[in-house]
């Protein structure tokens, strides 16, 4: 499926935050529906949970966390939308739901450093 949305410069200047919010909501809806269909709920037996060895806790992020952070950063900096899009493309994808989870933490770190 392909969706094309066009904005003129005047629209972007006047409604930048609303446009970013709408785009994030659209990508979030697509992500949720894809994951709901692709990942059936699996439960581990209780025995396996008790026997599992403790592992080092690392921050766990999901695509919604990335989208929220990207939206906030885009509002805070000059040319934020363009800079955030460029950062996303740096990871070889067009949208955040396409990004490999192994890149989430690095993406968020680079996002914080954008000025």
C-alpha cells in the first residue's frame, strides 16, 4: 500500500506540529496492525520463567518510544522534521516502524544530540 501526502511550504510553516503528530499517528497505526497480525501471543510455561538466569537489564524501547522522542525533538529544533527524517534514513529505512530493534538505542542517542 502506498499513501501520498503533499504539503505546500505555507502548510508546513503554519501547521508543523500538527503535521508531525498526524504522521506519527499514521505510522503508529500501521505498526500496531502489522505486529498484531505477525506476532501471535506466546506464553512461556511457568517452569521456564523460574529457571531462567538473571540477565543484565538493558533499556527496552519500542517504536512508540522512538516516535514520541522524534516528534518532541522535531518540535524543539530548527528544521527538526527534516533533521529527524535524515536521521531515520541514516539507518536505511524510510519510517521508524521499519527500523531494526537493534538500532533503537543508538537512534535515540543520536536523536538527543541533534541541534
